[in-house]
């Protein structure tokens, strides 16, 4: 009989092979293996602790315990599939993290268990005899991305019923991304604070509840000695839930179930990959983040995936923004087969306070030109909060989990001026800190939340008691940075000659730059344009700056394309504004 299942991911085919001699499944009686389906999500702060418990249990019982991480429910902002919610909804779970052990009802009439019950319930299953064994072998053609899966199930004793369900589940390991409460599973945290997701459910080749296994006509149970042999073909998509499907990170879990709930036993299969191209790569995603500091710069990073057999040692990458013209970056390093890395690119200029498009793509690998789809992102960098005075007053109020919160204030050179870490207090903390300042310029306030729910409110006042920052709880997730620009060390009422604001537009500029300088009081200043080496290329000489707004035009038609600084020297100090000339 031939069975065809059509889904948005591709075409699945399954067919029974005439019952012959078992090729790889054991025919010897054995105890049951454990399948733990753990329901999780990136916003579930205690889920990583559950992942750790299951991982350690798997390591202690290698080849006997297997996990499936199902991203579903209210905490799963990403990594979801079409299958997860139906699986979750039949468990009766009341909170996260939770999971099932062989979908068995241990107590209370539901299959859902807390993470503290996974091991003890799993041990009960491991001690039980199974009347069926199941195994699989699989291969992937890298050229066509077609996976072929051969599954065998052998009944060493009579089954309990006349029908069972055969399930084939596709998992992907080593997916790097966000996760609240990642410290609960520290071995899976990367050096930059990301989380390595393992055993993630990607697809179910046999549909929501599996393929039917039925007893011979006239039999009330599937009899001992029954051999089931089935083959499935699966077209592996390029991505699932916007996450690249990497061939070398795929695994299969196969199991036999009584129905939609009770799982009898299962096993794992790691597919072999054939026909890898010798040299191949693609960019998958790009990220953009505004740099800390009172500037108009953003940092870009391009994720590159090596899906060829050979190591990549050098790449040329094109990148730019709506403000910065396209440039190229030469990278050297090592990306081995089936490895994915983030390549940090040089900074680009963006428009302050406005959405700015940024882009990047691969141009060549190991000196060989390649075709790569351009990756884009949009970034909006806020203007710094401007104030005056010889101090900053920082007011923090945490939620009841103060130990999750920490913060620091740094100057423009990255020197930490003040910081607090409220560990290990599990209470509400109200904290006011006065930080004296010794010079005008840029300061950076950073606040962190270990759990990822942004549980603290924070306010910052300048020396004139002007509120510069008003951050509310649950508004920043794991991290937030705010730039603060102190214009003068004296209060507004005492400021002499301080520059309140400098605007330079359009940026990038073609032939004529508009410069606006807002003053508290009149003064004199020297205005010039310098290149990236500090050489003066345009001079307006000494000018008079009146109280209020002052406007100037600077002819840039003789300047070459590139980056420059408009430099304003007054009695309040030196103010610089970066511009880009682009024709």
C-alpha cells in the first residue's frame, strides 16, 4: 500500500515493504526506551534547567533515553512548528517547563510532568519490558536535499491491541539563538550570551500522530513475530520557522505508540550525508546593533554557513547602509564543513532617530566568486539623552527578583564609573546612586536582567534634576543601553557658551552641507572639516555664535567620497560631527 502525505514543507511518501528478514532492528526482547517530550520556549526562564536535567539523564542512559524539545505555547515566540500545539494540548500541562515521559499517565489523569519528575518516571519506564523494538537508518543527498528513511519495527511478543502508530520525528541540534534563564543550563551558553538549542522539533514525517500499524485480518492483536518495514522520503526545506536547516545537525527519533498518547518505545537515527559540494557557502542572517556612545555608528554581523565539504579560509563581503556607500571587507579565518559563524563587519553610519536600512552579502569564498542573496536589516539608533551638571542620579527599583538585575555606568572610553549587582537578593530593591562627573561628554548606562523579563524600572536625572531617562519594567528584556550626553558640567542656569545641539544634514552629503548649532549663550568658535587622519580640508575660520540657533552652509563639492568630521572649537570645548560625502 502507498501512502502520500502533502504538507507545506514538501512531499512525504511511505510504503510498506513485503515482510522479509529484519535488516537492522533487533529481534531480541528488550526493555522500553524513554522518549521525553519537553515543552519549552525562548521566553521560559526556567526551561533551560529542564533542558539540563534531561541532557544529563540522556548522558547517563546513552542509547536508552531520547528527548524532543517542542517549542509551543505562550513562551514560544519562535522555533514553533505546525505540530507543537496539538502535542502540547493533549498533555494537560498547567505551566512551563513541563513534559511527558512516553506520554504515559503516572498520576492525576494527565501526561504532563514537572521537570523534577522526568528522571524518576523515566526510570519506571526503563524497567518495563517492551513487546516491540523499532530502529531506523537514513541518508541525505546534499545535492537534492532529499532524505530517505528506512524504518523497521519487530514485535517480540503480542501487542496489547490490534493497532499501533509508527512515528518518525525530525530534530535539529545546535541552533544558536535567544533564551531566557540560559544560566540554568550553563554548558549550552555561548561566549556572547546566546543559547545552544538541542533536540529541537523541526518536523514529523509521519504526520501529527503517526502511521498506522494494524493486525492481520481476523486478529485481535498485532502478533509476535510481526515485522514492519517502511521507507519514507522527505524533501528537506532550506529553513523551518526562519531557521536554517543544516544537514549535519539533523537527527531522527522513531517510536511506536499505542495511540496519540502512550509511547511503547523508541530509538534514534543519525542520517549520513552524501554528495556534498566541495566548496559552497551562503549568508543566512544579518544583525545590526547601534554602538554604545554618542555617535551615528552601527555594528553589523553577517552569519555565514559553510555547506560544502572544504574548509573556508577567506571571504570577501560587500556591506553598507543607506548612509554609507557599499564597501568590501576581506575576512580570514576558518569555517569548517557544516559550520556557521558570525562575521563582524566594520561600522557603518546610520541616521539618528530614523530607520536606516543596512545590507551585506558574500562576494567570494577562497577566491572563488559566488552568487549570494543580499541580507538586509533595519536599525533605528536613538539620539543621546542630553543634560548638564556635575552628577547623574540613578534610581533603580527591581521586581521581587532583585538578584536578576545589574547595571553599570561607563564613560565614553569604556571606563566603568559605577555599577551594582543585586545578587543574591530575592526581594524588591530600591536603590539611588549619585555618580559625580569630572568632564562633559558621552556616558553609557547599561541595565541587565538575567531572567530576560526586564524586571526593573530605572530613572536617571542630570545635575539640574532634569529627568533624562525613564525606563519602565518589562521594557527591555535581557539588556538595554542608553547614551547620555553631558553638554556642560554646570547647570543650565549657569552655562556659558555651551553648545546644546549640533545638526549636520543631509548626511550623506553631495555638494552642500547644512550645519545648525544651538547655543545657550553667544560665543565665538572656530569651525572646520577634517578627514579621518585629522587633516583640515575645509575651514570657516572664526565665527560668531549667537544665543539660539545658528545656521551655516559648507560647500563639500571638492571633497572626495568618504567620511569626515565637522569640528567646532569653542570655549566649552570641542564638538565633532561625523559626516559622509557620497556622490
